[in-house]
C-alpha cells in the first residue's frame, strides 16, 4: 500500500477518535503499528509521563516481552527520557557508538541484545507542553531522512492530540488525573494479558491479539473489558483464542479450557 494511502488511513482513524467514548489505548496501539509501517522502522513505542514525571509505556507496536522491557528501561535512562525532559527530538542515535553506551549503559546494552542498532525519540507536545515521547527503533543503521523525521514528529503530534482531545491544558490537575487513569488501565491490561496467556497456554502476543479482537468485535473498550476480567466479572471462555498445546505435546481446542471455572485476578 502506498505511503500516502496509509497516511490517509491514519487521519481517518484520528477523525474516528474525536468522540466521547473512543478507546484511547486501542487507538495508540494502532497508531504505533502505523508509525512502524509508515517510517519503515522495526519497533515503535509511545510513552507517557505519570504524575511523578516518570515515563511509562502506554502502547507498543508489538507485545514482545523483551521489547517492553526495553521500553521500561527508559523510565530512568535513554533517549526518551532526554527527549521528554528537554522537549527536543533525539534522532538517528547510533546504539553501537561508544559514547552512547557510556551515556545509557543499561539501555544501550539491552537495545543491542534485542537487535536494534539505531533509535529516535520524538516529543509528545502541544503548545510547548510535553507529556511523553514517541520511540522508534531500527535494525537498519541507515539514518532516517529529514522527511521521515518530519513525518515522525507529525505522528507524535497526532498521538498528543488524541490523548489531550477534549482536555483543557489549563487544568493540569485534571489532565494529570486523566493521564494517570490511562496508565493505570495499561497496567491492568498487562495483568490480564499475562493471566490469559497462562490460562490458555499461549504466548503473550497471541493472548493480547485474541483479547483485542474480541473487544473490537463486540465494541468494547480494552480498559473496561480488562477491568471486568481482573475483577472476575467476565467469563473469559467467551473469547475465541488459538488452540493451546499442553506440555505433553497434545494440542487441544480453545473450548477445552472452558471446563475450568473463572477466578478473579489477584
């Protein structure tokens, strides 16, 4: 699909988000995937600052544990932290460079182990207010062009507008509370993703895909559905998921787990 057509689809999705009940986490999840496709990078993460000004992952282009751990490291160090604090983009950072390794030792080492050789961080900002950062990771050392950087910042701006739509920046305490609710929802979602993966004996990626597909098909918000599962108020056997494989090696169908009663998450 041509880049222009994909970019048009992003703006259509943004227009759909300008409603009272749109699903913020699902939108940001989709936007991270769109960023990966449009910019031809290996992975994308969207990080928001919580009430303590600490960056937290709100969405990622995939749910691989090692990638999420890499994003988590940027709570304390890395280009996203510098980008958030300065409000300035950090682009075309060579992760194999000695100076980079010295500046962010844990981050650079983990990124290299994960297979990334370059990274970029763009601020999520509106009228000078910075609320987070957009992280881009590359397995190709080829620097992003000026055109790509401009597009990346535009996508970061789209994420910011979606997050802050219908919110007044003058009322910072309200904004912080709303952002904190989004971050808390993501934590509950991570817990539910883990329990579903364990319950169904499938990967975290497959568990999240099944959960998200069900929510979309039934027009349910991810955060709301996750909270119902966490509270034990939703029967997860209603969610179709891939066939499981027990340690014995015998595959079983998704319906097989329906024999087990539901238990609330701890």
